[in-house]
């Protein structure tokens, strides 16, 4: 979800990432701009009104826990209620949110965080170092690790030190050159020490009102929000829509003022309708096919390689995404400075695919592909793939399930399925999906050489050396991993012309990083 811009660190805008890493090595303290990018002029905004938003998917397993979002409705609620210490903004640059400053010692094994002054939770309590420490400890709790735990495994559980009411340090078990990137994930929100996810309290632009899993949630405005002038509306309502048609109809009828993941076939209709606006962002978000490497037939690397060779990637972009994307090469994180762009572009080769399948003893292979409308283009990609596979003598039986079933008890167990991911740099993405400890290791990937390279790269302060290690890791995944990364999609959302304030997000997170606090009626 962005241009091929260089990754930005925790720094003033004029510093390069290399300067930041160098400063960390030398012990220099760098100060981040205190949320200036989040401040916007609100003079033209009309205050008030109820903003209703249609979110893709949802089901009985929906929840409000700051540290465990899965599907789009969960993620939308997370952005409304909570905030991490730092996060990627719509331009895919890191900006400080609740932190005023983040710095590392010369060896990058002690990180010091200073919080912004006088930021309050929804209940009026001032955010302190105790709350931040509690939140991170809750995330890494070994008895109940949350989504962000896999990216924070280097933390010494006894290594938290409160320096004063706004400042604390974290001792790591080993150097971690990009530890700040792991803190800067939307699912690592800061919550109070007495946090109760059934009656949630955060620092976001909206606060808890009511919640019915699989249906809707209502969040009144946080009128003591730390970003001046926000939010503009009085209340946010998030409604779950597992069905694409129902979600679009809700926008057309005025039931909601915005929807995420506009079906791409509807984009021209929206663009031709004066009462509606489309929000299109060029991103590095991806919709992979997921092959479990520990289950037949995908436990044979030749089968995985064959299926990757079946895909006509440009045709997949043209048909599944209606042209709104760009070709992938079975690797994610295309905007990471360490992205292995030198690896040969994989092209469709049906003859080679047939030969590999024959060699593996899987001529005339029949597989079941589980698909679901979890994001725009997913079901369409499954249909295109099934047609392409016929050219290699492979029969793909599609099993379409609703989003509640897909993310239900069998999620992460499907032998051959799909999913959606937002843009991340390589190390944070690996922590989420490509390590045995990852919360969403849907391919059950556990390659020892790959793990060793990732571990070494995490502790390598020199960016050039770190990139070389990561390129080696990417080559292993490119050759034998369990993902088919056929392309990167544009994020396409839609909203009523009666509202304004959304901007395209290169992160791939819908509706400008679900920037509900910035939206106003016109």
C-alpha cells in the first residue's frame, strides 16, 4: 500500500533511515515530531452527526480486545478505540502517536520510550508508563500471547524499568535493530492497567458505547481526544456486512456513509454517481493463496512450485482485481528497502508445472480451495486460479464459505485457502505470518535455515548487512515457501459525497487507516 518510498523511522522528517540507525549505534537520541502529521485544519469541518460505516465480514467471534483483531470489523474498531505508541500513517511513514520519543542505546538492546504529556484514556485517567508497561506485558503474556507477541519475543520479561511517570525502558534479550517497527503495529494499543476488554477503554477518537458481535457497534465521540479538533462527528457506528451486495446496497440506500472494500466491479458505477466518491490507494497489500507445507499434497515442495507456475499473474490482476493492482513475485513487503527485487520474475509455465507434478506423483491433481469474501478480489482470484489450473491438468474444487466460518474454528487449519494482508516491512510481516511462533502462520512454514537468517537479521544493526541476510531469507521463501503471492492490490473503498476527510492510505488499511476521527459532514 504505497509507492516505492523508503521506510521512514522514528525521526524528524529530514532524517533518512540510515541516519536513524547510525544515530542508534552512536547513542544519539532522536526526537520524533509529536504527532504533527495527525493534526489537520478543521475550520471547514461541520461538527456533529452520526457516521455509519459498513465493514467487510464479521461474525460471532468478533470482539473488542485491543490486542487481538482479526477481520476487518475488528480492525476498524481497534482504530476507533485504541492507539499504539507509534504507527504507519497513510503515507506509510512511521509517526509517533502516544510516544513523544523512542530511542535505542548504541547496541540496540535497550529501548527507551517517553510518552506524550497529559494524554487521557476515555475514563479520564492520564496515560502513564505503568499503563504502557502493562499493555506490552499483556501482549507478550506467555500464558495468553496476543497478536503482537510474536514480534516482541526479544523482550526480557523482567526487563521493564519505569524511569518516571512518562518514561520507561525495555531491555531486550539481544539487539534488535528495528524493534520500534514491532511496537508500531495497530494491534499493540496502549490500555490502562485495569483494562477490561468487555468494557474497553483506550485513547482513540471514539469510546465504547455498545457492541453486538457479528452485527454492529456504536462508539460516541471522545470529546477529550488529544488531537485538537477531532473527532468531528458525534458518534461512529460500525456495521458488519459479510455479504458484498448487502454492503454496497447499504451505501447506495444511505444506511451507511462509507464502506470498506468496494467490489471492484462496482468502481465505475461509484465514479459515475455524483452522490458517491471512490477512495483508491496504491498499496503493497496482498491476497495470497496459502498452502499448508505440512499437509499433502503441499508437503512436497515440487507441488508448491508447480502451483506457483500455474498462475498467469497479469491475468489475475486484470480479472480478479479489474486491473487495480500490480504483479507479485511470491514475496511480500515490496516497499521494504531490503526487498529482493533481483529474484527472477516468476511467470506462468504450464509445461514445467505438469512436469513437477508428474515428478511428485501428482498427475491430474485434485485439490479443494477454501475461499471467502474476506476482501475485495479474493473470491474472484479463486475462480481465476481454478480456470488457470486446468491448463496444467489440475482440478481445483472451490469451497466458498462465509467470513464467519472462514475465520472460525478452522482458520489457520485450511490445507489450501486464501487470506488478506496489509502492507508491512519484511521483519514485522515475518513475525506475523512466517515463523512457527507467528500468530497467523497459515502455511505452517517452519524452515530452520529461514528462521536462522531472520534471527540474525533482527540483531544486525548495519542496514546493508541486514538486507543481505533478508534477501537470503526471501530466496528460501521464494523457492520453497507456502504462499502464492500473485500480486498487490489497490485498496478501493467508497463513501457518500456528504462526508469528507478520508485520504488514500498506502498501508492498505481501508478508509485511510480507518481514519474516522478526521471525517466530517459537509
